C-alpha cells in the first residue's frame, strides 16, 4: 500500500467515525500517512483532532470505519498495544510523573522486573546524537524547565524506535525559541524515515515543516493535500469556513501581522471597523464622545451641578460602593444620597484627651 506520492503508507484510516452521546466528534474521516513525511492535521478547537489521535493511539475505539497499519488491519485495544505495534504519542499536556527522574519515567511500564539501565542510557545517547535531544537521566521532572520537559517527552516517544509518532498540539506551552527547536526535531525525525502526524492550528508551524495536510471542521474532512499546492487563505477557509474577522483571530491561526484577516489592508474595511475599536482621526487618536458640559450663571466646572449633568468620555466609578445606589451595577453616582451621619458615639466609647477631637465630631 502506497500513498499519493508513491511512498509506502504507514497508517491509513477509512471512514473512521466516533461519537460521544449526541456529539459526533469524527464523521467518516479518511487519512493516509506515509513514511518519512510530516502530515499536519489542522482544525479549530473542537474539530476532532485530539479524538483522532486518541483513536490511533488506542485510547478510544472507533464506532465505524477501519484502520490499516502497514497494510494490515489495526485495532489497538489500549495505548500499550499501540506502542507494541510501533505507535508513539506526545500528548498536549505533559504525561511524565513530576516527582520521578527522567530515567524512572522511561522505565515505567517495562515488563522486566529489573530493567537494564545501561542499555537505556546507551539508547539515550544514540537519540541525542541522531536527533539532537540531550536529556539528563537523573534529573527530576518537576525541577526541569518547560522546554526540557518537552524534550524528555519526545525522548520517551523515541526510545522504542516507533514507526509513527503523533504530536498533539505540542507547542501550546512552548516559547518561540523552544518552538523552533521542536520543529527542527520533528523534521529530523521525519528525515530518518519515521512517519510524523502533527496536530496543530498554527499555520506558521505547518509552513515551516509540513509536507501534507488534512483539514478537519466539525469532525469532517473539508480538504487537504500537498502544502506546496495550498495557499494560507485556502487553509483558513477550510478550517473555519471564512476569513478571520479580526487580528486576534488571525494571530490565533498563526498568521503573521494579521494577514488574511477580514478588513486588514483594505480601504473599505479599516481596522477601526472591527468590533470594540473606535474610529481614528488623522492624528491617530479616537475622537472625543463627551457631551457638552453645562454652562450658565453659577455653574462652574467641578461644582456639584456640573458633576450632576456632565458626562465624561470614559466610564467612571465612585470611590465608595453602594449595593442599592442608583449607579450602574450598584456604584453610586454624583447625585447619590450620602448616608446619614451618626449622632451618638458607638457603644463602649470612652473619653480620653487623645479622642477629644474625634468625640466632638460625634456631637456635630
């Protein structure tokens, strides 16, 4: 069995369907991953990307459809069964035990009563030389940085020499430098002949290392193919069904500088037309929306009459708070009545020279 580019297909999914009650997570998904490529699975949150990974890794079975691994029927009963078949997965959230060392985490789940630690360390050295992933086997996980934890997660997936590695949103907690290092590692893994599935929604990462892509929306495949033949606008339309409406949405998809956002760089839809933005004047400042202040004999700025009728161009709050005041959300305004002044000292009041002035204030 070969893929669309003539290379052998490691994994193939035909009509895979999975639902949770009335929610259809995957609906007839077809996917083919070949050896030595990075196949990107794109989609918004809730599109079914993580469910697809869990099905391939044996976390949950499909309700319909079939899976083929190297041309043979593949139906893992558990993640351990998938690992024995040569499937590894790096989860979105770290799976290492924080209170254990890296070496102890790598030895968890091994069948031997006394595992060969020397063989494991030799394997770690080879992984470091081949992929540039250097880890300290004796380091405790909870004392490692986020980038080093991610490296340990990848090393754990590569220890047994898998044929297919699944990366489920691996860059969600990484910084820019750590993301670049991860993408370089993913490329080296694919160049070694291992099939790589990268789950992401960031187009910059897809363009950096991806070979082919499959786009999911609401659990269905909306398109895909070779990334060299697909433009960013095409991928965004397949993911969300439209162009992003504002720079924030464009940034969430990994578009640089808001490229592809509706209204960006268009004279008929300037940036201030986006929701929540005020129109800008030629000087770059938003025009004032303050109403005209009252004027007349006896009305001066700052007087009670002026504060009672003037409306400043920004939302204001009083320093005091009243649960039943006439202001918005219980905040008193300038015309709110003041609470009555106490006419007698509180119970237990004792006279002293130090409190003479304060005591006099209770009489007034």
